[in-house]
C-alpha cells in the first residue's frame, strides 16, 4: 500500500483485530502491538502485560503530539490493545465535578442528588450535619446513616424499605476517607427534571460545536471516506422535543397538532434510518462515532 501522510508504508487497516474509530472527543484504535506501533503509537516501548512493562496502562505521545493511553483489550481478542487519544479542547460537559462549597467542604451536583464532602467539623460548620449524626456515633449505624427530611431516623431494620428516605431533603451520611465524610441530599422531582433538561441542552450544544470543529487527520489513510454521522440520540430527542413543545404553545386545534406530531415522528424515523450506528464495546464514552 502506498505511503500515507504519516509516512506509513504498510497500513494495517483491514487486517484482523484492527479497528480505527473517530469520535467527537478523539480517536480510539484497537490492534496488536505491532499494528499500533506501525502507526506511531508506543514505538520502541513496552506494552501493558509484557515483562517489565506497565501493569495497566501505557502513557505515550502519538505522531500528532497528543497524549495516548494504551491498555489491554482482551475482549477484542488475544494480544489486542486499545489506544485512546483525547483531543485537547473537546472535553465533554461535566456537571458532577467536585467544587468548593464552604471552607473545608466540596460539593458535587448529580441528576438526582447533591453531595457534600468534608471533615466532620467542616460539615457541621456549614450546617449540613451534626457531629452526633455521623456513622459510629452512639445510636447511629456504622456504615451508612440516613436522616429523614424532618431530621429523625428511619424506624425498623437497616434493610427495611423506607419511602421517607427517598424524599427531597433526606440525607445519607457515610465515610469518604479516613478523615472526611460524604453527605448526599435528595432533591425534588422538579429539580431533577430541570437538571435533566439542562444536561441535554449542554450535551446537544457540545455535539454541534464538536461537529463544526476541524479535527486532526487520522494516523492512517482510512479506506472509507466519512459518509454518515452517528448523532447522539439525546441531541435528536432534544431538538424534536423543543419542536413538540412549541406546537403545544401555538394553540392549534387537536387535528392539526396530531398531523404535525405524526410528521415529526416520520422525520425521526427517517433520520434514524440514515444514520450508521457503531458502538465499540467498553470504550464507548459518548457514542458519537463519526465513521469506521
């Protein structure tokens, strides 16, 4: 095969065990050590699992100068590795990072709960939990303490089903480390819905932005040009749900609404039929495969 732009004269594309996938966040590549090294990944280095090699992951630099992590991918076959290349500036939205909340307390927001992490003194100073409510304190359970929204403890055995423990404001307290505790607080259904919509909007905006950005060339000359794009269905669902909501606001008669909703359903089906879906096992992070 003729040399490509990286100077490779023997491209392994199409050989058994080799896969090259382009995602919105970067590239993921599966292949043997020889195949990966032939495209400039881990050249002259020991791979995970080899004598004197790294136990779990090899950290290297690809020919573009990007960081690449190589791990064993035995689910793909004996002697097969996976190489993950995250392109800078393409990080996905992340709402659940720990951020500073109060002195000595960090906060994480998730779709259904709020979590606070800190020392007993810091959590108490922030008004989140009293010292006597922590695990191992007199009258408290040893591993996980549940405080109901009214400040009382659940009645019955630790394994008993307690509906109150799932209501907004209920707290679950456990150890996060030797010196810190985690306090998880339930939120209302309305807030869960709001967060879900916000997350979908951020994800859809990120996907559209990534699709518009130029991307580095693949490390090999791919034999099949990109002709189809797999769009994360959260983006499609969000767009169609916005249209459906707008229809309800226009005050149309029911027959007109029904016809438009039918047209939207047909549009969704038509788009779905034109999309090539490839889901690489385990390595899938966002499912946004551009082409194989």
